[in-house]
């Protein structure tokens, strides 16, 4: 949500490779509180 487009594959099928800054990914994930609401899935 706070990132930038690193590559645009267009409308045709294909493969696009990019290098990610994993520190920036971790920082963005830390700003999303819903990711901490995870709980174990159980069937009753």
C-alpha cells in the first residue's frame, strides 16, 4: 500500500522479475496491524 510499481508486465502473458528491498517489505508489513490478528485455525 505504500510502495511503488517496480515493473509493469503489460496486458500480454509473460514473466517479470524484480529485486525487492526486504527491509522495506518488513517495514511496510509492520505498519499493517491486521497481520498481527492472525490466530490458529481449528475445526470444532
